[in-house]
């Protein structure tokens, strides 16, 4: 079962037992200064959100579901107040030690994240090595599903779905690579525009949920805009503002992440996986896969089998 399917199973269990929504964290790996956990949240619209506080530096890869992430920006003198971001599959949640935050599910049920936590001392050493200067506080609450993060996200999601996470995955290496990439990307980005109203966030979230549940379908801009009950132009503009990508880019990356996870963990033909993931032209699939992950699908499968110790090095 894939990560989104396991999230739906957890939500179904909540309905059967009548329990309250909660975030359940299962620690996968840890070391000196770092921890990785698989976090499944079963909160739904109507559940009360509670203010929490980041105890360490947090970088969380959203594997399934959507939610609204609200956090204080007052740790930085020139950015007072509270900001919020729509978190979608493939995006990255960022939190700094001492930062207060809330996660809300106003427009959809549940989410699943692979959360990396770093002690301040450990993260500051990583940041210094990655070129960060001055007092270290995340300047953004989120990074969108960027190409530079696709490979790391796909590797982490594949490891979780394989259920070999504790023994077969170099989580310490992944945690270091992820932190360095996030710091690099934040150094390259700056500024943000005013957030759209909550009603628009709800409309875009409906379209995101459709894309997440049906990444292999032919979802045109018109169909997605109709799902959001917005004009195509307005939908295109606010979708990119909220997610950091155009609908086409978002859907393409969702398909590629799904295909990459299946290629890494299943033994089916790559051709069949490509077709089932929504790619009608296999040559185009091979091209965009290489652009996204740096290798062709066959080499990607070989690399992951080698990382899991299933085949000797050549």
C-alpha cells in the first residue's frame, strides 16, 4: 500500500473507533543531533487546532494530504506577526527552535509527513558548512515541491513505503543532504506576496486533493479550475502563489514522484509504471524522469537496489 493509501486507512480507523484526530509520530532513525520520524495526522475539518512550539529545527517532507501551516514570524525582527502556508504533497515544512505554530485541516482530511528534526548545535554546524551566515532562523515557512528536492523526497518516501526504513536506508546521509539543500534554496529565494483569502485556499486545496488522488488522469487546466470553482486565469494565478508551482508543474512532479517510488520498490516493468502514472509517451517519460532525478528510470531502479544491499556494486 502506498503512503496516501496508508493515510486513508488511518482515517478509516478513526471513523470506525470514533477517536479524536491526532498526529502519531513513529521514530524511524536517530543519531547525535538528528531524528527522523514518520508522522501520520488524522485530523479533519472541524477538529480544533492547538498551538505548539518547535523544540528543534524541523524540516518535514509532506508525503500525502494537505493542511494549513500557521507559524509566528516574530523570531525575525523585520518579519513580525504570523504567516501561513498551504502544505501540499512534495512541499517542505520549515520550523525554527522556539517558533510557535499550528497545523489546521480546514479543507481536507489528514496528512502524512516524514519529519527531520535537528538540535540547534547540530543544525548550525550543518548550516555553516553549507554557507549560511549570521543568526540562523528559517526565513520561510515552506518550500514548494521544487526539482532540487525531488530526488531526496522520492528516496525518503520509497524507504517509508518499503517498510525497510529502519535498516535499509542511510537516514543520516539523507538528513544532512536535505538540510544542506534547504539552506541553499532559502539563500536563493526571498520575499512573498500577500496571502489570498481562506475561501480561495479552500478552492485550490480541492484541486490539489484531486491531483494527489488521480495523478495519472488527464486533468486539464479547465477541469482543475472547475473543481476549484474559479476562472482558469484566476486559478492559475492563485495556484502558483499558494503552491509555488503551476498546475502543470505540480501534476508532473506528482506523477514523477509516484513513478519513482514504484520503480524503486516494485518489480513491474518500467513501461507499465510509466503508463499507469499518466505518461502516454514513454520516450517523454524517460526524458523528464532524467531531468527530475538525474538518471534514467532503469538506472534509478539499479541505484536503489544497490543502496538497499540487494545487488553488489559493479
